[in-house]
């Protein structure tokens, strides 16, 4: 059994970003064009932990915990896809990213679609 790190281990930075009335927990790794990874229910950013390393070799990976999940703050409302898309847009603005490719699964998919339909 080997104790060496995985071939594509990433140095992941966790950052708290204030946006749209919440404090989002966001995992960041790599540099280059931005890629946002959006989890579904009942996951967190850690769902993507095995692919963050390989992606971060070529991209700036942005993997937030969606509103109310993981270490992102809970709010009394705002769990609809449009509000969640506004949360992600705010995260991208705070990080200085004018655009990003978006990957989503499960309940993150409607959020990704609404984010993609917004003006760049």
C-alpha cells in the first residue's frame, strides 16, 4: 500500500464569500479559465474532490457549497434556482471572473441553466 498522494492532488483553498445575503463556502484550486462545479442534493463541494485535482492543472476550479449546504450559511428563504444562480453570479463577481464554464448535477442543474441564461 502506497502513502504517496494521488497523481492529481490539488491544493484547495477554502474561502468564505459574502453574496446575496449569505456567506458562501467556496473551494478554489488551480488557475486559468474558470470552471464552476455545482453539486446537487444532499451533497457539498466535496462531491467533486476527486476531479478538482485533474481539472485544476488547466483551470481555476470554483466549487461552492450551495445556499444552506455544507459550510454555507442557511437563510430563511431563497432556495429556488433563480436565487441560487444569483448566489453563484455573486461568487464569480467577488472572484473577478467575468465568465465560467459550469458543470452541475442533480439539483444544481436548474441553477446552472439559469446562470447560463444570464447576460455575461
